[in-house]
C-alpha cells in the first residue's frame, strides 16, 4: 500500500526511509567466543546488585514500579553530591540521550559534535530533525577545544561529545571541557561520560556551576550492568525538568522494579565498583604495552577499550582473521578510521588469547 503516491507514502519515504539507523555492535549467541566488540565490562556486576535483583523478583512484580525511581535518584544524588532533582534516569543512556535530543538539543542553530564520535548522535539528529555540524578531530584524533568556542556569529545551538570520546578512547582534561561550557552559555553542552570511570575526569563536579551543562552516565560499562539498561543524566534542575516533561509525554515508567533495585545496590557498593574498574585499567595498560610490542600504534585510552592500527596490516583483514579464531573486535568502515580496530579490554585471560592470536596472524 505504501508504493501508491499518497501523502502517507510521501511522508514515509521522506522521513522514515531517509533515516540511517544505528547498527548496534554484534551480539552473538555463542558463548565460546572471546567477545571484545561492544565494550561491556569483563567482570560481573556487584554481587549486592545481583542479590537485590533476586530479592525484587517476587509477587511485588504485579505492581507498577515507582514512576519517579526516587530510590535511585536519591542514591545517585548521595553518590555525586547533588540533589535528587538534579538527576534524570532512563532505560540505558541511549534513552537518556534520546530524551535530551528531543528536549534540549534542537535549536535554530545546529548541534555540534565531533566528526568521529558515537554513531548514535547523527541517527538521533535524523530521527528528531536536529540540524547538526560535524567538527573534525585533530590529526592525532583528539577533540580541539578551540573549535567549539564561538567565533563571531559562528556558534553552536548545542554541543554533545563523549568524554572519553568513542571510538577513539581519547579523553579531554576537565579544564578543557570547562572552557567549552563556559564559552557557550547560551548552548546546552551535553558531556556523554559512558567511559569516564576508567580514567577520565567527570564534569559532574561542574554541574552546580553551569546551568547549561548536562552530564550523562551509563550503568552498562563501569557498573557491568549492560543487560539491566540503566543510565542517568545530572544537570541543573531546569534541564532535568525539561527532560522529565518529555519523558512523561512518552512513557510513565522509566525503569522497571528489577532495574531500580539492582541499580541502587550497585551505586551503594562503592568498593566493588572501584576494584572492578581498577582491574580493567590495569589490564588495559598491559594490553597497550603488548600491542605496542607487536608494532601497533595505539591511541592513548582513558576508556575500557583501545583503538589501534597496525602499519603493515589492513584493519578489516585483521578483524576477519581474529574472527576466524573466534575473537570478535570492532572494525568501522568509515573514513580516517578504517585501518583501526576497537578492542574492548577483556579479562586477563581474554587479553592473553587476543595477543597470542595477533602474534600468530602477524
Ligand atoms: N554513549 C556512548 C559514547 C556509548 O559508547 C554507549 C554504548 N554503546 C552509550 C552511550 C549507550 O550505552 P547504554 O545505552 O548501554 O547506556
């Protein structure tokens, strides 16, 4: 029916067919693979979080969850020295980001973000009709702060970037992030800190100082709860209120009972959080040194993954060779980065299997 020339079919082809959907990293069903392609945490979540999820699995599931997820907002507020009204929660940080695109990032002037960055940003721009401008990274793949400062009438309507950036892993110092926020008081600056707990400096420390700052975090990486789907934003109450309005027009319950219970217990288990992140950082440093020894050029990483290329071997070919050996890493067929592999830091044992395989391939 949509092939006929009707207003509906014209809308459909112009809007929906025009979208370039985000292609998520591969999620294979086999568990005998060494899966280093979607930046999950190699060690499991806090045992206290698992226990809290089990305890929440009972007859109470017949009841709706708390529409405000107050217990989680309170726990996050305590953890980050904020008020609960400065916290917005959602079903994974992708959903939090989607709400920010709808509520905060759409202006007459374009949204600016790095030209090599999280591939969901241009997708959301297409979906929500947000004009955007991709700002090239420097030669060394770092974000150039100066490019985000207003020059005359050239200024951003809003700005979004991950810190550390994805898929490069490079982090911007907090003082540089602050320069961008301070220079753009009219623009919402969204800092996506999905990977910050592995060595970045969080801009949550600046939330009380700048009403135009929104910081987004996820439980999928440093808290090892990608399967639970929890993310949050911290910012000025005005920004949070805008997000809540959009959310309430969209659905009534951001998080289910199991997610709230597990996320609260995870936030309260600071020791497990710190220790499991420390193990990943230490494995990352070992892996960086080993890949360097094999001749790889490795970008400095403050994340739980590394971005590396080999001067003598094609990136796609290396990824294919690893795949034959049941190891999956991420390869992007995009300009400038198609020679790189993005490799999630796995357990020590997984990293050793990867390094052995690379030695054999090279
Ligand atoms: N931001 C960045 C930069 C990411 O890499 C990811 C994970 N792919 C996300 C946000 C979304 O993570 P989640 O929806 O699992 O919280």
